[in-house]
């Protein structure tokens, strides 16, 4: 129970379906006095109170489980470490992977519960042999299957998503109002939950020791200087403060971040186009495609942002020893994805989620992304 309208309605539907439901709010913020500001932040005092009121209205028990220490280690510290390494992480993926469907599910199962029920917009579908598959929700505009792409078949066995077939968020709010839930008009939370003011660059500057360095173009020529490479992201245009304009007078964009020598590489927009992605830390959301684990190529769609458009692609696995060691030394097979249409500004550290139609096949953390026109 996050304290939002989606989890409140999901709980109501679970109760109505005859399940024995217990509401649990996760205390993830290590600053318990933090207050919500509009649509920014979560896990605040207001959110906890809203969750309690929803449970009281539904007549179900309410508990607060403190996972703040694990959240800091597995999500916040990971976020900082990834940026320090020059990568662009997705903290929502890590939270789902390590907190909501790992720590929470582990504790729930240990206490005798059968499943974790959430207000995510996604769907679990059973195959003919009973195996679980993860699919997109009915409302593609609110679909959250991308951030759930880290879930494994074992975890999907214990997941309930009551909002899966809901046509729109407006209908969820209308239902909440009919049920007398006070969160019916509560705004959705946005941005990174532990950076409530939305200033990611400023927050990172307090966490990472910034080292000044050079800004170079795609040929290696110095075109400016910066005060900290970790504050940049691939695809960024504003805030570069370049002292040397591009020969064609067109704007430059961040193409690459090299934290080892504190160098930021910039270049023309066309060099942001990516057609090949190399992924590590692969996991399948159910059974893998036929022949995939034997290295056979399979057709799919690739999505690299939570609300990005999927792109037709072909993918295959390479053994770790054949593909070379990944940047972070992670063992296991490497996912090679070839895009049929280029994607713009794909950065190491992001997550590529593979689909076949509405079905989520699995995901991998992007290790490298190759631009169409860039050499090296």
C-alpha cells in the first residue's frame, strides 16, 4: 500500500475477490519526517497515513514494514555507484527487483502469505501448461510491464495485479471515489522517489566527489571543460558550456561519459542513433524463447525506457567467455540485440526489456550501445 490510488483500488478488488488481504506500507525513506510536495516524493508521512486510511475503509489490517536499510543499500547506493561509474541506472527497476518482489515477497512467503498484490498496470497470463508469463496491461498509456521486466518466473508465481485489465486510470479514480477512498484525486508520484525536489544533478553532487575534466568531440579534440563528468547523461544537450562551437554550427549532445579519465564526449545528434545493444545481468520473465539459450537468434521488440516505444529487433545470447567480460565483471551470458530501427540516446546502465507482442520476454542491463555512424 503505497498510499496512492492504484494500490488502494488493487487492495479493494483483492478483498472483493475473496482473498484474505493484509495492507503493508513499505517505509523506505530514512528521513521519517519527510513530507510530500505535490506529486514529488513517496514513502512520506502523508503516504503512510493515506495507506492506513484506505485499509481502514476496506476493513483490512495495516502494517508498516521498515525496509529503509535494505532500500538504501540495494537501490540508493546502487544508484550512486552506477552514476559514479558513468552509467545511467533505473532505480525503479532495482526497487522492483530487490525490494518489492524480493525483500517484500521473501518476508511475505515466510509469514505464510501466498502472494504479493500491487497496483502495477501489468498482467500475469498462464500458458497451457500453467507457466506464468508477464504481459502488458490493457491501458498501454499506463502500462508498467517495463519496470517489472526484472521479475522471474518464480516471482511471477506469487504476483497479483488486479488493475491488469482496467481500460484507463480515470476508471481507477472513479472506482476509488465510489468506494469512498480518500486518495481518489491524489496526484501520481513522479521522478525519483528519494530525490523529492527533482534535482538529480544537485543531489548527485552531494553524493559523489566530482572531478573536473575535459569535454572532447567525436574526433578527440578538446572543446571545453567540466566540473564533474558524473553530472552528465548520454543525450544531454543543455548545460555543456562549450567554448568551441561545432564546425557546422549545430548543437552538440553528450555521446559518452568516461569516468576513469573524467572525460565527456560530445558530438552531433545523428551519433546518438543506436542500432546495436549489448546487455548483461540477463533474466527471463518466464520461459525463454525456444532455442534462445542455445544461442539461436529470435525476433522480438526492444524497449529502453518505461514509456518509450518498442522497436522491432533481433536478439541472441552469447556465452560470457565468447563475448568477453562485461564492464562490471558480471558472469553469465551476454545479450546481443540488433535493432531494425535506430533508437536515440541509449546509455549504459539503462535497461533493455524484450517483448513479443504484449508478452515480456525478459530484460538485461545495457553494457554498451553502438551508434550507426560512429567509429570506435
